[in-house]
C-alpha cells in the first residue's frame, strides 16, 4: 500500500499488480495447455484491462451485451465475441452497425435467434460468426441434444451472411470433465454431419486451472480470475491474497462493544452470498463477520467486545462476488506502488442492453 | 398499458399513476393521523417524485448520502434530512457547502460524529440540525440507552453551530408498538434533562399504515411505498397490483419445455431475496418461478411444459426489492395512459458518497 491519501469512501480499490499477475498466470496456463484465451470483460468492464489481456496473448475479448462491445470497440478492441442470443430489431441493427466496424461473433440456441441474424446480415460485407450455444449442465441457455446442435449449425451454414463458428458453452461449476465429455460428443455429431466445429469455446474461472483440455476445448473465456473474490477462493481458485479488488469503507457507527457499522451496504457490496459466512471478508478484521447489509450500511459482528475499529477508521472488504461490484460504481481506483491512486471510469458499467 | 412502442429490454417501467396514488395515499394517512411525512428518495432517486411528494404535502425529503442531497438541491429541493453519520473532512466540507445553500439536517450516534459536525459548522450562519440516532430494535446504528441519548443531545446543544433537532430511528420490521415504547421512554428521559426532542422521526414502509402514532412519532420517513415490491407485499403492504415499477425483459432462450431464460439477471433484478419464491414476480406468468439469476440471465421454471413464452416475447417482472433497481439502471421509463414512454434519467443513481 502507498502513503498517498486514499479516496473518500466507499470506494473500489484495485491492486493493479495483482490483477495483472492474475491475467499473466492464466495466459501462461492457456499457452502451456494449448487453448486460446478470450477473457470476459464483465468482471472489470474496463478497456484498460481488455487491452492488457490482449497484450499478454489473449486472442480477443468476450462481452455479454452489445453496449459493452460498443464501449470496447470505441476503445480500440477489434475481435469481440458476445455470448448472448441477440434478439429484436433494435439490437440487431446495433449489432450490424458494430460488425461493419470490427469483427464480432455471437451465439444462438434457437431457430428464431438465427432467423434474426440471417435477416440483419444477409448483405454483410463479411459474415457474422455464429456459435451454437450448448448446455453442458449449467441449466441456463443452450440446446439439449446433439441433434438440435446439428440442426442449428445447418441453419447457420445455409444463411448467406452467417458463418458457423462452432460450439459455445458456459459449463456448470464443479467437475470440468463432465461438460467436456458432452462437448466431445457434440463435436463428433457435428463432424459426422459435415459441420466440424472450427472453435469449441468454454468458460468460467472455477475450472480455468482444473480444465480445460484441448482439443475438446480450443478457446476459454474466464472473467472473474482477473480480480477473484471470496466465491472463487471458495471454489479453490487461489487465496484471498490473490484478490485484486477491495471496497474501502469507513466505520460510521459503534453502537455496541461487538457491533460496528460501515458505509458499504448492498449498494457497494451487493447481496450475493457465498459459502463463507457473511457479506465479505474484512482484511483488517479477518474474524469479524458482516452479518447484514442494508443499502448503505454493512453491519459487522466483531465476535467479542472490542475497542477497535473506532468510528472513522478505514477497512477494506473483499466482496463475495466481485463482478457485480463493477456495475455499482462509476469508477475504480488503481493502486500502484509509490503512486497516487488513479481514478478509472468504469466505461462499460450499466450497459444493460 | 399504451399502444406506443416499449423501450428495448431490459428496461425499468414506472406506472406514474400508481406511483402517485401510492404517494397520495400515504400523505392522506399521515394527515389523518397527525404526523408529518418526509419521504426517503432512495427508492426512486428522482427529483420528479421528490417534488411531487412535497406538492402533496410532504414537509421535506430524506436522503442517505450527501451526493443524493446535492442532486436534489440542484433540482430545487430545499429541506433535506440525511439520516446518516457523516464522517471525515471531505464529506464534512461538502455537507457545509450544501448547508450554506439549503437547510440540511443530519444524525449522530457517537461523540466522534458530533465533534466532526461541531468543527465544520462552528461559524455557520444558520445552525445544522442534528438528530440523535437511537436503536429501537433494528440492530443497525443508534445509541442503546436513554443515558447515551441524553449525553449526545447535551453535546449537540452545547456546540455553537449545531441545534439539537430530536430523535431519529429506523425501526425494526414487524410490530410497530415495541419501538414506539422505546421512543416514548427516550423522549421522557430527554425531557427530564431539559432537552425535550423537537422532532421524533421514524421510518420504513412496513409500519407506515400500522404505526406510527403521534405524538410519539411526529415525522415519518417511508421510502419503498412509492413503488412497492414483492417484499413489501409480503409484509402486508398492499398487493402486487399496487406495485408501480416493473422490469421489462425479453425471453431470449427456451432450452426446454419447462425452462425459459430472460435478459434480466442480477444486473437488472439484483440478488435480494424475499419470502415469496424466486427472484421476482412475472406479471404475465404469475405461477412461473425465476429460479436463478446470473448477471445477464434470469432462469425461469414454468412449472410444466409450455409453448409460451416464445423466444422474443416480452414479460414484466415485479422485483423482490425495488430500491436497489433504481441504482442499477441509468434511466426509468415513465408510462402514462395514452402517451409514449418517457425516459427519465435516475439523477441520484450511484451517489455512493
């Protein structure tokens, strides 16, 4: 930590060296194991780190919303996969306008979604790459069977402005072997239909180091690994020491000997829970538990009567789920050794569409 | 609902007639029962509704952050209670600058907080009104005993730039009688010390219609009542029909006969839970359950195989906890009979300091 004054609270602090070490470690792992890395920007929402990941070897980036991709394209990013069914005329018009400037890819898990892409891109100068999203256990989106995947891949391949890019999945947390068996089965079925998937893209920080295995997975899209959080540490991904983001808060009340209240509530930490107790890890008081949040208050049980922390004292909280934090604040503060904290606007924050 | 085109999804819709009916009903109740209304703006974060509440008879507004109060002052609001311990030089300087323009009040539950106010306001042209925050069961902030309240009230009354404004509490949800007994006891103790509280201010939508009782409570600060939500309906506050805010979402995937996925996840609905099952009430499919949220996906269990909703269909979701929604979006869309939806920027969104 630096001797420069810290920003007023609540504020989001990012240890840049830790974040960049997390990026570099993942890239080295991907290089060693022969799969490409396409980091998801949802966790940081900052062009700065998107570019940094590409400098380290990432082949492109992953966004979830057109609005995020627009911000990243404006900042100079040129190869963006949006892992979402893009539905409706207004979004398709924006998608087309953006694809006319850079190289996009998208996903589809229904004929209706592909019809939308086909209509919007029939006269596109360069085809839109479309992945078939396949469920591999996460119980979210995705086709359920190889037959469905083949049917959608055929529909994509037959559409003039589209190109069948391969298989995309968001795997369940836990055992990485199970989804990979399904991906291999899907790839076999597609290959037998003459539609061998050029790319098989999976994602998620929890399996980043235990999976993925080329060539079943040729591209991987982790997001949370850049900052990490209590939830990821619970999944066995590194330690609390690797967590690059914390929320700086002020103790605003000491109503009782055991209770302290900080100015970081659900508007600063979000209500997401994880396996560890409470609503975040307090670096300076590791045994204390943030027992409840209201919007602007975090209530802490110190476990026993204690003089400290005093009213006005600063504490840092490692959040349960870090991605959502980047959507709650307008800026993060970059901390670098020996330098004053630098405010970085979270440019892709709030891009809900 | 109107025939005009709806905004692209996800989007926050506000039925203005319902919101204004909720405001008017509360004001009529307060008028009838002889207590003043000072609505909390946290739920809407819009100068429009702050002014509307004052037009209907509110004596001022309640904010939680200086940043919120600054937005409201810029929009013309002139009497603002910030129900928070304001700590630290930077915030105290902003508080003083704002109080030089309008009339503020704040709270304190420690000698340290009052020392901060006293230092910043010693030469103020008009004194800063300071309430003693008292705990009445919510286990958040507030002094614990009448003796502590008397000591802090004395400290405030003795400071040149401060004025002892009375007692403030945020009561626990549930039985409104218990906190009122404590408030009466506190008022008695203060009166006996020659420091009878000019104002006794309580708050919270859950007890708005079952409490509060003048003169034990002279001012009440409800927030959520303007929009209401599933949580408030669970507390017995009106019905789902009274809920003025909903999140418009598009069905983006139908992976199975029973499962649908919408483009509203925790970034649009927040992860807050309530007594009712799932992550929000779907107006068009009241028996369906939003079983899980990731940031951009809401996963719905339809309960049985169903052709509808189809990919591309719009649904409206009444959130579990509405206040947090106003912090997630940059704008809400006002719906008025026969008029096109009007985008209203959420001017006090993200004012974390």
